[in-house]
C-alpha cells in the first residue's frame, strides 16, 4: 500500500480481467464457463499466473490497474513484457462494471478484450461477460459471452444458472454450454455445489456432472 489510493504488486499473480477469478473455491459453479481455456482469464491453474509488477489506483467509485508482466516460466531477457490494463466502476447502486485489455508482446502474439458486469437485484445476482481473443499470428480469433444468475432460495440453499458460448474463426471449434448448479451450506464452514452441464464442443455433444465440497476456516 503506497498510500493516497496507490498500491503496488510484485511477483506472481492472476489476471485482473474476467468475471470468474483465480480461486476455484470462490466460483459460483464447479467448472468455468469456456471450453477454450485461454478465455478463462482468471484461471491460474490452467492458463498460468503472471510474473511482473502491477500498479493500481483506487478512488471511491472506480479503480484502475496497469500490469507489466511475462508469461509464467518465461525468461524476461527473451521476451518483451506483456501489458494489461484493467478498470472497474461501482458508482451506480447495485451495479459493478469491469474490464480492460491484455496485449501480448514478443513471443506472445495474443490480445484479449474483456467487459463484464454484475447487478444485485434482491436475492438474485445477475452477471454478464463478453471477451474477445485476437491472435495476430494466426486466423484463430474467438469471441465469447456468458450470462449467469445466482439466486438465493434461502440462507442455506441457492441455485446458479449459467449459459456461455464461443464463436471461433476455426472451423468446428464453436462451443456452447449450459450449467445448472444448486448449492447448499451444510454448516457455517462447509458448503456443497452439485453441477450439471450440457453443451457442444464443435460437433460433439458434451455432458458432465460434478460435486464440490468447500471447507473454510
């Protein structure tokens, strides 16, 4: 904390972009939205962490951060630094807007643009995201979107509905996915999510069932 709203992060960290962030235990579902794992910008388990320095500034209603970084396990001498700019705005009641840009340099030729928002409406949280992947080295651009609704049935029971789709320039690489994920607070420290997902990866139908237990302490 550098004071006056400024802070500096140095080391290995996740992307500030994306609606679904780094920690799997903080997700509304067991799985992430996109079949193309590079679109899950906050997923450090699959996409890898960033190594660099980020400078951020926060005021009452907005924040902005600039990150200069290398890909994980990349020698800084052999690659130009990638750049990420992220912003967020919370000046409208119950509404949070975020997003930004990632620009790859050197050996990384991929750029990402992200915009996401959440809105609290009583017992429901409504979220939406749009993300675009632009690969300058090949014609493999992807445009994706997600809509998610989290509804609290009671203090212990909730349910999440999520729909996502990916439109790729590569033939037979379009994806879509619908997920329903009831959750239950077994105790104050133990929660469970049961997820059912159905969708298409290219021309293949894909279904999955997952159960996650999370212990907090």
